[in-house]
C-alpha cells in the first residue's frame, strides 16, 4: 500500500512541476507556455482558457499531493511500532581485538660476499 501511494505521489509531483512550469508567470519571465491564437474548442485553448485550465489542474494536483502526503503519514504512524530507546536492552560492547604479538627477530644471515677477480 505504501509503495503504491509513493508511486502515485511521485507521478503527481512530476505532473505538478510540469504544470507549474507551463503556466505564464505574472512577470512573464518564468513560464514556458506562451500566448498565440490556438483556434476554437470553446475557448479552452485560447490564452485565457488555457490559463484557467492550467491553474485548475495545478490546484487539483496540489490538493492530491497533500492528501497523499497525509495518507502516507497516517499509514506509517499506525503501522510503526513505537518503542522508546530507553526501553531497549543496552548493546554489549564488542570484545576488544587483541593486539598482534610482536614477531621474534629473524636470525641474522651472513652478509653476501662479492666475488673478486684473482
């Protein structure tokens, strides 16, 4: 259930980002969506109709995002077993690793001799 809600929330988040970027900003500097004719279709694709549609869709996506966030929080709160850190048993420290014993010195070997010509 949590996985399904997380996937839906991620899809809504991506759509919300896309729809916010498509809107025309007040200053006209950030929006990707532009004006232009667009034709008929009852004013849906006119600049004003597209703006209203994008705003309405953004509102629905934002409401859906917050509702799913609340649902996820409630789901986790009711399925998570709350325990106090103080109620748990203390963790036993790991036994100390003994230091390696120093190796005995190697027996002395005779120095190599250099052959000399006779």
